[in-house]
C-alpha cells in the first residue's frame, strides 16, 4: 500500500509539472502571435516614429520662418502667416508607400536628343539661308514694309516661313524637355543631397517613393486655436546601386494639405 501511495504521489507531481509545462508552452505560443499583432497595430496607428520627428521639425522651422532648416528637409513651404502656426502635430496613420520610376536618366536623354535634332535642323536652315540670302532679305523687307512679295520670291517666302515655324517648334521641344528634366531633378535631388558624396542622378535608374501621413495638430491663427487634421506627404528617392544594393535617400516633406 505504501508503494501504491508513493506511486500515486509521484503521478500527481508529474501531472502538476506537465500542466505547468503546458501552461508555459501555451503562453509562449500566444505571445508569438500577440507581439507581432501589437507591432502591426502600433505601425498602423503611426506612433512617435521617424515620420513624427520629421514633421515636428518641419513645423517648428516653418513657424519661425527658419529657411535654413526648411531647405534641407522640405520641397513645400508652409506659410505660417497665412495658414497659422502649427503645434503638437501627432501622427494618426501612415499610408502604404507608393512608387514610380525615377525619370532623370530618361529625361536627360530626351533633352540631348532634342538638342541634337535642333542642331541638325539649324545647320540645314543656315545652308538654305546662305543659298537664298538675297531672296530672303527681299522677303523680309516686304514683310517689314507690309508690301506684297515679288512673284519671283513667293516660293522662297513659303519655304522660309516653314523654316521659321519649324525653328519655333524645335525651340519649344528643347524648352519643354529642359523644363521636365529640371522638375524631375528638383523632385529627386533633395532626398539624395549629400555635399560629401554628390551623385549625378542622370547615371542611375531608381524610383521615387511617396507616402501620406495623417496628422492631428493645433493650429493658431488670428489669436484663436483649433484642432485640425492635416495630410503631410513624404517623399524619398531610391537609386539602383551598381552592386545591386539600393541607395536610399532620406524622407523629405513634399506637400502639406
């Protein structure tokens, strides 16, 4: 009987130990699921992450007109005198990132092609002008004096008018290409700016990444305060490095609405 009681006691202890082990295992499994879920919830809600740090620095500088700080972190100017001073901005949520291809390399080539076409056209135009110099001058004189062009010069008048029209078309093509390239460079360059390691963006493929941050802030204007919801758009440039590793620029303020 004593042996039976001893065995019963040992089995009871084993059952107790097994139940404790199972409890610890269950708790561990639950934590494996709960911890990532909490992390996802914190991420979805925004929190005091890098977005909030950047946004608070931006509005502190905007409130006092600190252009020296703003030019390093923003492409958009918040006019505190017109829109009010912003305090205590708090991130409510951060959207999924969007991306589009970086077009600096493409637009650089487009501009080069437009300039080459204009140069070829100009050489052809100069050749025609040299061959028909006197007739062109007579046409121009008639236009200046608002007189009819002599019959012998009507063909030259038509051809020279076409040359002039195409001159304006080529000039517009070059100007448009330059404008698009400049806009793309301005969009991408601030995020990548590093005086110690300047990069020629025209040598890289890459992308522009964008995300929207929903912010609640106190806005003071005209002596009164109100809580407002703002959307701050952040943007950065990511380049395709030669070794296959991306070169990530920093996030900057692209817009506030």
